[in-house]
C-alpha cells in the first residue's frame, strides 16, 4: 500500500494579482474588459428591445380588438388578472401598464419606425415619460434623441421636459458663427440656452449678483443639469492677474465636448453694452494664462436678468471673442401658475415610482 504524503502542495507566497504580468498582458486584459462591457451593453439593448416589442404587440392587439371586435375598456382589467396569474413573477402586467401599452402602440403605429428611432433604444420607463409628458411625435423624438445621447435617467429626462430644455437650447444671442470654425460653432451654439431657469434657487427678485453666484455654487449639481451636458465646474471668483491688477471671474467651467474654458459672468440687472467688453477682456486673459495648446478658444456666457436682443446683437457684432448673451430667471420671475407647477427632484422621483403615474384614458369612439 502506497503511503500518501501528508505534505500539502506548495502554494506560491505571491498572490496572482500581485505577480508580474507577462508581456502584452495589460493590453490584452484591457481588450477583454472592453469586449465584456460591449457584450453587456448588447445584451441589455437586446433585452430592452424584446420588452419594447412585447409591450407594443400587446398594446396593438388591445387597441385593434377594441376597434374591430368591440372589446370594452373593462377587458383591460381582465387581461391584467389573467396575465398576472399566468406569470406571477413577472412585473408589468398591471392595468395601468397595459393602458400604457395601448397608448404606446397608438402613438407609434409602425413598429419598424420604433426600431429605427431613439425611442426603441430607451427603457420602457423613459418611454412612459415621453408618452405622458409630451403631446407631439416631433417633441418625443427630439427628447428621446437627447436622452439617448446624454444618458438621461427617467427622472432627469422628466426634469428636462418640465424645464423645456430642448426648446431653449441654441437660443442665446451669440457670435459663434463668425468667431469659431464649423462644426465647433454649431456645437457651441447648441450648448447655450435662453433663458436659463434657476427655479431651484430660493432667492428674492432683487437678489444681487454675488447672492445668485453663491446660490448656484451651493446647488452646483442642479446648475450643471441646467447648463447641459459637457460642463465641468472649475471654480467661482477665479483670480486673474493682469499687469499687476487683480480681476475675478464670476464662474469658470470647462466644456468636455468643446474642449475649451467657458467664462460665465452674472449681471443682476439689465444687459449693458460695456458688459460684453469686460467679458471679452476676461476671455483674452484666460486664453493667455490658462488655455493649453490643444484647447479650443475659450467662450464666454453673459447671464443677465434682462437683455435687449438688439443691444446684444450690436455688442457682439464686432467682438473679437466668441460669446453668448442670455437671460436667467429665478423662480419668482416665472408666472405663478408655472412656478407652482415645477416639481422638485423628490416629487419627480415619487411621481415616477410604479403605479403613481395615472394611466392614459382610452379615447372614446365616435358613435
């Protein structure tokens, strides 16, 4: 009988994670990680596509049978009961969600169009927001494209719709076409809005520039959402020394897509032509002292309480630097009805939990 050795196999004292990697390993493992992430993304998109297709198909059938076979509105509750009993572990078959499926199929009668449009790539929850918050096909497609491009969550998409972000984009008076090459000028133009809505600030109508500035920095996350995708916060009251004198920029950002600094100046009153001259001076200083060789020219954004569009256009016409001029609104500046209707983040999140969005009422057929 052979006696087994009582000695345990020799174990390396060096953990595998700390051992020296073989030549070419770092590049290979990076490639594998990229393939895994890509596969996860494709799997997620495939699952989402199948769910959208399933919901659209159910909605189309309900809609069709109500029109052709005379099924009444009450049949939806029966469908919900039967599907829940058949698939107890599967969510999504509530009466409210079935009504959404019906409305979804009615809004998008051709499924091939859904597949080719951004709505087909968005989660079902985001599609519900588009369906309930927007009335036209064009606006739904526009916000769907923005949500897909910027990776907006359902709550953030709702916030942008409530704030009319897309409608305000590209509306600021600017001289980008004359001062920046294409396509940079187009991207810069679309990066600025008019007006900017600072409804998240609890300030009086007569708030000073410094009070608005401090409040924006305190609520920097909300401010960045209002500014839009690509803005990275650098600082406030950023010092610049020019010929022995100190100057201070109200707010400084760096735009990750434009690859440039964005100088933001706040004016609590009406726009005056000399404001553009001061901003032009700041942009020259930033380009001289802070801009790197691979950065695009810095752009300026002048935010005023009010502004004459004609004054703004004249002030920018011969300005040497790329600038935009826009108004900003505090919550007290908005119409009372609109101001009261703007939701908080908490209200948005609560509203979008399952079952809290009222289902769309079925349209009555004309007798």
